[in-house]
C-alpha cells in the first residue's frame, strides 16, 4: 500500500542547501513510515511542497535521493561508533561503549535506524561493490569489528572476530528493533533493560573466551 503524504502549499524557492536538507528530512520520514518500495519522488515532493522537477534539480533520480538518505544514516552511526571505539579505557570498556552508542543511536534516531537496518533494500538499487550505501554500511561495521578484535586480543582468527562481531550486532539489533517497533509493550525500565542486555551479552563472550 502506498503511503499518502500530506500536501503542503507550493513553497517559494529557498536556499539550495536548506531545501536539499528539507527534501532529505521528508524522504527519511516517509521511507521510515512506509518502506523504501512504497515511496515515490512525487510523494516526497508533495510533502516538501515543491514540484517533481524542482526535486530533480537537487537529486537526479529516486535512487540518488534514497541512497543519500542511507548514506546519512550510516554516517551518523559511524561517527558515534568511531568516537566510542577511540575513547580511553580498556578494550572491554570501549566495546561496551560501542554497544551503548549503537543502541542510543537507534532509539534517538529511529527513522535513520529503520532506513539503515529495518527496511528491505530496494533491489533496483543493489549494485554490490558499486553500491555506496552498502559500502558505507560495511565501513561502519568495520569500526565495530576493530573494537571486537581489540577486545579479543592478539592471536584470534579473523573468522572468530567476524563471528563475535556479527553475533553482537544481531543481539543489539534485536533489542533496538523491538524497542522501536513495539513501543506500547509493557517494557521494564528502559535503562535497566539496556544495561542487563549488554551485560548478559558481554558475559557470554567472556565465558566463551575463558571456558
């Protein structure tokens, strides 16, 4: 089912940078609400209050616009994770900080999180190694892998690093996606739930390292 956007009066021409940001903000919201397959450039233009030709003066086609939305989402997450991974403290402290920042990003920016991780990719835009959004996602995941490798220490096979990194991502994604998708569930105190989840996850990896 296609999303119905709210029609806004046509706007006077504004500054290029401001209008571009407005287009991206509305695209992010609509894609988050309806899914990437169900949002057209016409709907985005209507939501912004501009014509389709005006929108195309900022983005040459739908895939360029949607791609930029995805790039923005991964850039915001990567910035958080990079700072957490480079913070002072032990390798375990940094990995816990990365986990917390991942969860915080998802809960503070749920629209961006949905676009990055909760919406099936548009197959028409999947280009493998040529897909800049995929590359941005892999670069973000590489930051996570770096922290995991430092936590596991020297002499650990790269396959084990990938295994733990992917397991950790899946675990954190499960928590974030449930909190986003089921806000009316009678969750316990959110902060305590996040603390418990991360502590249990880290304990599992510590036990695996030191059986």
